[in-house]
């Protein structure tokens, strides 16, 4: 960490709502500050949101590298290293990273996943939770390891699944939980706290 604050890089692929929540949480008195928002997609809506906050942005478009994951990750790593982050937050970043890339950032990289891991690794988590008849669902922040959506759990936020819930309504209810959980876990992580933070939404009905 340089000076009094941890340098935080955030990787996005889309709207960047989790990036916004993280960036907005790092105000005065916070032990971290956002130093880079990096996207694999030039059209990611989160880039403009980061620029509006005065956060440096960069794009490493994955499409020219299609089929050559190693070269894409080499370019990604080079740009990331230039920002010298103490913490790397994956926030809606939709590229699968190889163990080689992940090892280079071991112990510094976090991800948020929209399920109560270890349940429902991978995609379409809300629909799968409904199909499985789950009564509770939520999101998880974990350290990124070579195992997809694996790694030590640093926090979870949980809610009760309601009657007549759809995948869309569930996603809409989980996303605000993500925006509460990720900033809280990031602060703890920077402060050296590794015990999982468990948040429960007391939901009526
Ligand atoms: C969120 O549901 C998050 O759980 C997943 O990507 C989705 C979009 O995130 N990782 P964002 O709005 O781009 O932060």
C-alpha cells in the first residue's frame, strides 16, 4: 500500500453498478481509493460512470485476442500492473481468467458472485435457485482462486425468496445486497479482516 491508502483497481464488463458502489464507498477516511477501472468491453456503461467520478479508466478489448487468451491476459496484466493495485475487485467482469493470471494476483483479487456459494457457481444463478426450490438466495464476495467461483468466502448477503418470485425480480432484489456487501467486505479486506461478513435481509413474506 502506498501512503495511507490501499490502491484499488476494479474490473468491469458492463453497467458497473458494483463498481459505482465500491467507488462511492471509498470516501474520506476510507483506507482505500480507486485508482483504475478496467474493462474488456469498450462499450461498457461503467466506463462513463468511472470517468464521471474522476477515476482513471482503460479498456483491453478481448475481441481482437479471441482464441488467444494468454495474450489477452498478458495485456490485461500489463495494464493492471501499471496501476500498481493493492487490491483488484472483479465487479461484473465476465471473462474467465486462467490460473496463471489469477496466481499473479493471488491474495489481492476479489469477486462478487450472485448466489450463496458454494451453491450455484457459474451463470444464471437466480433462475437456477428458483428451479431448485431454494427458500433463500443472495450474493457472495470471495477471494479469487483458480477454482471458478471458488476461493475463501469473505462475505455473504442473504434474502428470503418470496412466493411468485421470478429470476428478474430476484436479480433486482439481490443487486442492492451486492452494493451493500461488496463495499463492506472491501473495507474489511483492506483492514486485514478475513472472517466472513454475513448479512441477512429480514424479509417479510
Ligand atoms: C451483478 O449481478 C453481479 O453479481 C455480477 O454481474 C452483475 C452485473 O454487475 N457479477 P454490475 O452492475 O456490472 O456491477
